[in-house]
């Protein structure tokens, strides 16, 4: 796994950053429990996915959660569980479980910008 997600043009858009504030605790850090809730995953399973580098790895999930700029939380969770032709008919959650985090983050960026990478 790379040390951090690739940078994106979306990083500089305040409304995109604001859409993922729900993932942060009162100190501003990404919260495993909050990310797990938004993604509809048990926090213990989320912690297992993240491993020892939880805070860095949570950044991938924050990038995926940027879909919250255009989807409600229930719609976002439904998207995570829906087969996707861009993912060989796997679900985004399948790819998250396989730690294909950058690919899912790239897919979300493509979806939001309309520009394939």
C-alpha cells in the first residue's frame, strides 16, 4: 500500500472537503468509528481493514466518501453495495475489502469530475 492517496484537484474545493466533515471527530482527526458508520461497516471490521496505519489509510475512505457531495448517506451505502461495471461487476465494497482503495478513490474522482484518469 502506498503511504498516502494520490492528490486530486478535488482536494482544493471547499464544498468537497466539507462533505466529509462527518468523518472527523471533534479534534479534526478522521475517526474509524465515524467512517465505519458512514460506510455501513462494523467498526471492528473497519479497524481490521485499516491495519496499523489507520489514520493514513482512513484518507482513502475520506476520498471515497466525497460522493457525499452528491449522494445522501443511505444512497452512498447503497452505491457501495451495488455491482459496478467499472469494477468488473464487483461492488465498491468488495474492492474496499481487497484494499484496492486508490482505485475506488480514482473512480469517485472520475464520477465527480467526469474525467477518467
